[in-house]
């Protein structure tokens, strides 16, 4: 009997050991043969811990949420029109009509024949119709500015149309009519309306453009708008994206896709309905998100988010290691010019990642590279690769690395060679080689990746920047 009992215990221990050693397919060595690697990159490099363990103090807190909020106030994202800088928070209830007109005219359509819609060149007739839709003649001397929130992730357009205007007949990635993307549940100001009544010209924090009216939820007053931005308890999406469950009872939220960095108001079960459209909230968070009612006014909906999803209660603690962990959540994702195709470009990815910590970063790689109150190393044409390597050797993981047109997240050094991860449209594998259209979030060895000018990424680097304690 004792022998039998001992055998049972041994079997349990053996099973436990087997289970503890179990790995998902993406972690096993056997699966590596199915993954394409570029020069100098190995499968183990796709694990965030590989880089974090190589870096000292990677999990040291860099800035607290309060310090980040203070940093944001020192770096308000504005839209510049001539000699004026517009801020959605500081903007008054009325704005000069000529300023809005100038802002709209800054965003134009491509020239006839320089872009393609459905494989056919854009005509001047088509462009003229777009310009008419802007409804500029209806802009009054003084505009009463509206208050609202975005209700989903969409493209911010330079013209009031959803047509995809590619750079060539077979282009699926670069829409010349897209200026940026806007994320769900962000505050905005409504400045103007298209002549067909289907579009708003709006301003977000740091950028402006055309948005379909159905994706804007309007507030009754500035007071309501400001109050809705004061959320004490919230969830942040920390995975590549969160897809809300299908909800037959509410089409506005059913299957809604929320990207990394999306912030949702978190509600206690005692403060929400006990039954939400046929479901009780066991094993779920309850969030309250804004939708647009039939009248366009803001309407809150209670939604259940499974606790198994990649979400975080409150902002993620800002450490350099967490920057890398979040970046790896996006590894292999599709490149999305200005947020197209439920994905993002290089600066959009950086913005999503840092949104998880509470940062309100500007849009655009060049703008991000010139942020103030950061430890910054700038290089010029006389700077050597050795000088840049020395800076990178001492830079923390999660630093931002920039050259003209592209911004990356630094991972670390392997055999004295620097590695980065970024959302990348194309690269050159060897000097004088062909351009490889990858359109992927990927890891690159900066000394074995090149640009069209024949120089390595390392040679092209012009800035390295990162936050440190007391950077506020």
C-alpha cells in the first residue's frame, strides 16, 4: 500500500515537472524554423527578458504617474497655424474663422495623376469635388467651437472622404489622403462641418483633420467635457489590441477594436447595473465608454472586459524595461501608415506604447525626436559610428533612437552591435541592395541594416533620447 502511494506521488511530481516545463509553440526551439529572421537577429531576441536581463536598472521606476502628468503640462501638444499655436484645452469657446480656414487649407489633396483610387489616376474633377466638400464659404467670421470625444479608432483625413488614394496602382499601405490616426475615447474640438453634413473638421491634442461625424460623440458644454477627462479609475489596453466581445444588444460597442494605450473608465460592480445586456460581470471588469447617440450626443455604455485580456488597472509603471515589454507585444504586427489597417507606423507605435504610462506624446517621428526635458544626444555629419556606439552602450533599453523619417526603440547591444525594434515600411539588407518592403514591426541590427543612401542605420542616427528620474 505504501509502495502504491509512493508511486502515485512520484507520478504527480513527474507530471508537475512536465507541466512546469511546458512552452507555447512560439517559445519552443522547434518553431523557430518557421520564422523568417533578418541579418543578425535570432529567435531568443524576440523575448523581452533577453534584453531586460542584459540591462542594469531596467525595472527601476523612471517617473511616477504624477511626474508624467507634470511632464505633459510642460509639453502641450499644439497645432500651429501661421504665427498662432492652438491647444484644445486653452482654446476658447469661439475661434477666428480665418484661422480655421487656414488650418483646413494646410491639408490638401494630391495633384491630379499623382495618386490612384481603385487603380485609376486621380482626376482634377475629383479633386475639385473634394475641395467643394470642405465648405469653406460657410465658415463665419467667428466659429463656435464644439466639444466631443472620439468613439473608435479611425483615420484622420486631409479631405472629407474615405477613398484610399495610393501612391501607385497596387499600393495597399500608403493613403495620401490620411494625415494621422486618432485613438478611441480621446477629447477633441469640433471646428467645422463638410457641405454634405457627414464630416467634422476637428482638432485633437497636436493634430487636426477630417473625421466622420458618426465617430464623434458631442458634449453639451465645456464643463461636461472637462469633467469627463478627470477619470480616477481606469483600464489601459497593454496588448497589441483588445477586441470587445460581440454584443447583440449594443451595436456601437459590439466587437469594437481598441489599440494599445486605450484608456477606459473603470467602474465598481456596486456602481454599475447588476446585469449588463443579459450578462452578470463575473470574471470581468466593467468599463464605461462613450458612444454617439442618434442625435450625435455622448452616451455612456457599460461594457464587460474579461480579466484574461491584456489590460492594466491604471497606468503601467514607467520603467525602461516596460517600454521593451510593451514593444514586444507588437512584434510582427503589420505596419500601418498613420494608423491604417488597425496597426501603426513608427511614431504611432511609440505614441501607443508611451500612452500606457500616461504620456501624451506628439505625433510624427521628427516631432518626437525634438521633445524637451529628456536626456538627449545629438549627432551631426561629423559624428563617427564609434561615438554613436559609445552613447548607445550607455543608453538604457527603451531609449528612442532617431534618424530622419524614422524613430525606433533601443533594445541593447549584442557583440558590440546595437539592436532596435520599430514599425518599419522598408529597409535595405546590404549596401547598394534592393529595397525590401517588409511593412512589419520588427527587430533590426543597426550595423547590418541600411538605407537607400548606402549608409547603415547606425551611421544615419542623428539622435538618442530617453527620460531619466527628475527629467520633469
